[in-house]
């Protein structure tokens, strides 16, 4: 499809360039032709005048002059044809190159879009299949008890929650890509933002006996409150998710507009580090472990939020020792 579109675009470039070039050549040809005819006519008149002035009739060689005009016309026409042929070849090659350059980002975007849709459908299929299987098995069971039914509903609810999370992630990504958040920026203090998120996720950390420590200074930045809350939630949620029971997490904000989330968890292997912000990317260990739920979308959303705030992120991690995310606004 890319090749077909490239050829079509090249053809359009060629049609436009050749249209201009041929019209210009036509105008030039008619102009020069008229001038040549005018010169020819005045030559003819002059020679006829000379002939009339002679006492005896002589043979005046008028032929070669008119041959010269015809020759000039032909030379001009050939030159124009050569120029147009050169323009055709050069603009054909140049157009093909430019069409490639123009279409490449579009082709890349389409490829990413396709991958995104296929990843999203794949992630949706897993909870959907398990939901369907559980319901079908339960429907076939003629001796199902009330207790079994309740357990089934609990399990179904888990799957529905997963799908709900995924659709929320996808909506977030979509919203961030539209750049709509950029229009709603206000001065935001990172300190209360972090405090709110800690309050929200404290229960989750407690469940794993993880202690969240904070060292927060007021840090005012220009940004979007909701997006910044989402960013801190993603980083803290990951810190909890990838920490072992009894671990510690430290969140810091400094007056120099720096946000740091440090955990003492399992760490990220060096080979995975360059990819963790990619959509749907999950390090091998995260995919294998049942308990670390996720879709590999959190950090790509975090990165979009960091980007729209024109901030930067640094990750320091050591397997078995922990990970630190540092965002500098
Ligand atoms: P997920 O839903 O899998 O957590 P994310 O996009 O949030 O997706 O993270 C991508 C991957 O980066 C995770 O699967 C995990 O392998 C790794 N990761 C992110 N944060 C941490 C962390 N604090 N400690 C260890 N690994 C992490």
C-alpha cells in the first residue's frame, strides 16, 4: 500500500510540474516563433525592396535565409523538448524521493496504530475468554450451588475489572495523544498531588506490608492537576506492584521541581530498560508472574504526561535492589 501511494503521489507531483513546464514552454515557443516570423517578414520586404531597385533582374538568394529561420525554429523546439525531458526525469526521481519522505511518517503512524489495535484486542481477548469459559462451564453444571455461583461472580467481577482498567488506560492514552490536556494548565503544587495519591494507594501498600515514606517540599509547576495525579499514581502503583512484601518506598518532591519515586523492589533488567516506556511492553518477569497484573501501558501513559509537561525522566535500576524514577519538570 505504501508503494502504491508513493507512486500515486509521484504521479501527482509530475502532473503538476510538467503542467507548469509545458505551459511555460508553449508560451515561450509561440513568443519565439512570432519573433522569428516577424524577422523573416521584414527580411523578405527588405530583399524585395532591393530587387525592385535594381535596373536589371538578378537572382537573389532568398532561400537560405528562410531555411535559417526554419532551422532556428527546429533547434529551439528540440532544446525545449530536451529541457522538458530533463525536467520530467529529474522531477520524477525527485518526486519519488520526496513522496517517500512525505509518506514515511504516515506509514509509521499507521503501523503503530495497527500494532496498537492488535495489542489492545489481544489484551481484551484474555479476560473475555476466561469470562466466557467460566460462564459456559457453570451453565453446564447442573448441580451448581449458591456458593459456587457467588464464587463465579467474584471471579467474573475480577475479569470485568481488568477490562475496565484496560479501557481506562486506552482512553487515557487517546486523550493524551489528542493533546487536549495542554489547554488546561494551571500552577500545580506537586506536594498535595503526591499526598493525595499516597492516601489513595496506602491501603494497597498496606496489604503487601509496604511502607511508603515521603519527603515533600512545595514544588509549583505549570501543568495539569489530573494528569500529574495520574503520573504519580502510575509510578507509585508500579513501585508497590514490583516491591516485595515488607519493602520500603520513598517519594520525594524538591523545590527544584523534581519528583522522585524510589523503591527497593525487584528492579528492572538492563535489557528491558530501553523499552519500559513502549506501549504494551512488559518485562519477562512481569508477564510470568500471576500476581503482577498489568498491560504494559502505565509507563507509556506516564511518558506522554511527562512529554506534554516538557519534563524529562531518568530511571535508575538494579535487579534485586530497586528502582528509582526521577522526573524533572
Ligand atoms: P505494567 O502494567 O506491566 O506495570 P508499565 O508500563 O507500568 O506496565 O511498566 C512496564 C514494565 O516496566 C513493567 O511490566 C515492569 O516490567 C517494568 N517496571 C515498571 N516499573 C517498575 C518498578 N518500579 N520496578 C520494577 N519493574 C518496573
